[in-house]
């Protein structure tokens, strides 16, 4: 098992916790998590009906995207589903991703989760969870040293604990998958197409197989089972709405535009292709190729066509922000948040611009945006880092230290977390909510630090 797993790109993905948004430089330590508001929304649209049919509240199941070209998906302890960018980009139709999600949800309902080591037994220690399964995946941070350090600490645990299911468990997950697809009146043709895509992979030597084949061994009887279901299900002819297809095309274009070389993207999405997804991909390619004016021209055209699309405004703002035009970027980020106020990543982006502008009149607004973002997602390191800066500039020094303690705890910097927590406790009123949280962080970081020394 160790030899098979160690060759997987998924290992690199799990143990590398470099926090990034889509448009970052390559990470030498391996794949890292992708945080993008639009892509996460798309995956949620795919998964939510299936999760409800399985008896889960969608918000209780984590959906994570790993920047890796391999085709892979897996589940991990804590009801978390991981999918690689390679898997998402390989799908011609959203039904294929829906089928894979249904299968992975089948593993969750069947209790087939990875049995992580004793280091994860203390579920309150979110930093250790983050080291192994990317729970602390952040947005916009650019500290490559974090990834390298985390990889060194977590690789042995990750190698031991990545999933490798038995054929019995795989067949059980297949059964749950087709049942969930029927319950949601969805076709299983996407799952069948994905299995057929991987069928020839089993004939390859293991080093050349995609990760999904190794962790999810295929057999003829499994493929025959899904094919028979497709032949007999009353829902096999159903297709997802055209709106979902459009969302899928945009997601794939966005991933390719940010991950593939710009020359490859511009070749795949030719200039004479006027579709939304093609123009979207070309805008990203131009942006990454430092052709800002051409990127903005395309984004202006897309916004004129869909002025209420928050993600078009977000990307336009990002292009301007990354090119040092902060004042011009601010209205686009504000518009994106106004259109989708409950999306934490959009609020973090807006707060980042507000803080970088360093205008006193924007600091309180930045604090409010970050507090709102953290209500929805407390596990983005950059949110806490930015919050520490905003609180500090707002004169809230105790809360600033507490935010830094949260930041360091998420990244596994336990000594720094203890130091900032102790500082917060010296400043904040005793037994106040912030003081009590700082006390919890100090104790959690101490336990984790003691474990490291053993």
C-alpha cells in the first residue's frame, strides 16, 4: 500500500498546505488547495441535492479542490470530499462530476472513511487536521515555506492514511451512488462514462495509472452494474439544466485559464470563439500573460452582457488588484460582495483591497467584511492574517493578537500561536469571549507542541 500510495499525486496534494487562490505561482512542494468562490459554488450546486438525498445538510460536508492534474477524488474523516482540478477539467459534462460525487458520498454514508492516526483524535486541534487533509486551505497567501514545512511533517502520516478501498467497499459505494442519482432524478450515464474513461487504466503499470484507479479499483462487474442501472433507470435520459451546463463550462474554462500555460489556453479557446466560457478563459490567459488591457477588454464585454454576475466583477477586480490598481479594483470587489453577500471568499477579497489601500475610512468596513467571512468559514488563514492587521489599525490590539493566534494555529505554528494567545490574554478582559478563546488556543497549541516533541 505504501508503494502504491506514495506515487499518487494526491499525497502531495494532501500534505501541501500552501494557501493560494487560483492565480498563484507554482508550488514546488506539490499540489495545494484551490479556493475560488465561483468554482466552489458550482461544486455545491452539483453536490447539494445528492447530500440532501443522503440525509446530510450540505453545509456540513466539506468540498475541497486540489490543484493536481491527476484524476482523483477521495473522502477523508470529518465528512470531507476532495476532488482534483485534473478530474474537474477532464469532465465534458457536469453529469460526470455529479456521478463521481454520488460515489464519494456513498463512501461517507457507508462509513468508509480513512482512519486517521492518533494525531487527529483531538478533533478540536484544527491545525493538525489542516496539515493532513487541507482543512486549513486559504486564499491569496503566498508563503511557500509553509507548504514545504508542512509536507515534511505530514508526509508519513498522509502516506499511511490516504484511502484505499476494497472492491467490496467500492461496490457498496456504487450502489449508494445510483440510488442517490435515482432519488434526485439524475442520470447515471455520467458515472458510467467516467468509469469507461478509466477502464483501460487498469491495464497500465501502476506508476502510469491515474490516482483514482489505484484508490478506487475498477472491475468489469462494477462497470456492468452501473451500465445495467443506466439501461433500466427511468431517469437515464435526464440531463441537467442548461444553466448548470453553462456553469460547468465556465468552471472548466476558469481552471484551464489559471492552471494551464497561457499559450495552451489561447490555442484551445481560439479568438473566433465568442462563447462566454471561451472569452472567460482568454481573459485569464491574457491576465496571466501580463496583457492586462486585453484581459480587461474581455471582462468589460462579459460584464456588459451579464452586469449582475458577481464572479465577472471579482475577476475584473483581481486583474486590477494584481496589477497594482487598487483604487480601480475596489468598486468591482464591492459590486461582487453586494451581489453575493454570503460568499466569504468575495468578502475576503474586498477586505484585502480595503486594507491594502490603507485608508482609515475603509478599515472598519474591512473588519466587518472579515468578521462576516469568518462566520461562514473560519479555516482560511489569510482571513485571520488580514483580520489581525485590520484590528490592529482599528486600535483593537487584543483581538488583533487573538486573530494572529488563530492564524498560526491553522498553519501548525504552535509556538507562535501560544505566544500570540498569551499576549491576547494579557490585553483582553479576563473571562471575556476573546480571552476564553485565547485560553483554548494556548492549551491546544501546547498539546500539539508536546506531541511534536515526543
